[in-house]
């Protein structure tokens, strides 16, 4: 099982348990906050970058949703998974991230660059350059 598959599996379990633990009353915002926490916990060696990315995901895709109580949609879950893949030094295999997402990732990486291990920073910047963002 790849890191991306494992992340998606854990994320779907969180969603499932969030629904089951509340008597069938699902709260999408609470589930998405737990998913954002998952992203941060899976990437502890990257300083504040996972937190910045999870905040970006929440503020860009979840909070403005007209149906926030039913979030995350499959598309938004795939975006979060793609962000996790990026943090792991992998490319977005499914093309889930838009040009704006990549631009924001580049800005977040630049902001957090001094706190990132050099080898990881190089890998991330290589992915960003391959996307034509720089």
C-alpha cells in the first residue's frame, strides 16, 4: 500500500467513525478538522508547513462550501491526499491540484523553507518547478 493509499484509507476511517460516533449525525466541519490534524500528524518533521497547508485546504475548500456539513466531498478529499503526497515528496498522480493550488503550495514552501530539511526542500521545489510554477 502506497503512502497516498494509506492516507486515504485513514481519512475514510475518520469520516466513517465521525458518522458512527455521533449516532448518524455527521458534522463535516468537525470531520474535516480531524482530517487536517491527520495531515499534520503524518508529517511531523516538516515544521509548520503541514499546518499551513491544512489551513489552506480548510479555508479554501471546506469553510466556504455551501454544503459544509457534508464535507469533504470526494474532490476535496483527493486534494488533501494530493497535499499529503506533496509533503511526502511525491507528485500529484491524479491531477487533483489546480494551478492556484500549486502556486499557494510554492508560497507556503517559500515561507517555511528555512525550517525544512534541505533534501526535502529540494524535492518539493523540484516538484513545483516541474509544474511550471517558478
